[in-house]
C-alpha cells in the first residue's frame, strides 16, 4: 500500500467518523466542531486530488467563515429544553422525503461518473488548476454560482430574524 492510499483511507475514516459524531452529538456547538473536522478531512481529499485551490478555499470559507456563522446562529437562538420545538410527524415525513431526494441525486451522480472520468482524462493534468476551475465556474456554472450567493444572503437575513428578540 502506498502513502497516498494510506492517507486516503485515514482521511475517509476521519470524515466518516466526524460526520457520525456531528449527527449524533446532543450539543449543537459540538456538532459544529465535528463538522469542522469533516471539512478538514475533505480538504485533505482535495489535496490528494491535486486541487490545492479548492482545499484552501474549503478551509478558509467553510471551516472558517461558515462555521463562525453557524456558531453565531446557534448562540443567538439560545436553544434549551424549554423553547425547543416539539417533534411533529409531518417533519419526519418531510425529512424522509428530503433524504430520499438526496439519495436519488447521489445515485444520478454516480451513474455519470464514467462520463466525467473520461472528460477528466481528456483535460490532461489541468483538472485541479485555478484557471480551469475559474473558466468552468464562470461559463458552465454561472447561474448556480449566483443562486448560491442569493441563498447565502437569505441565510444571513434569516439568522438575523431568528436571533432578533420578540417585541
């Protein structure tokens, strides 16, 4: 086994373990901290894929800025047992539908892996470079990029509205 394979399996175990701990943690602050561990493991995978720019951006944006935003939202909400929302059967059904939809997206993405791998081979060694990433992001994926920026803006406004005390 090569060092790359050992690193891959170590980072995969770290990502899966962190994700499992994030989901099972009772304290939301601990969940955010475990999510940061997952982001660092994913950044390690990006480095193994020769996508150093994505690794650095993942650490700066997600493990840094987004996690600070999550922590502020958690602390502004001041969740405790008295004001915790009650469990609703419709929420469980909605969660099951959302989970099933996510599974369908994963299956559809896995079915296209052979085509994407063939395209990556045609690109040569430029798959993880910043020039290729920027060209693809601002030509093929400009609409999803702009939609995600509006989504982040609405999340920030929502955090302020949720955190605002009642009049």
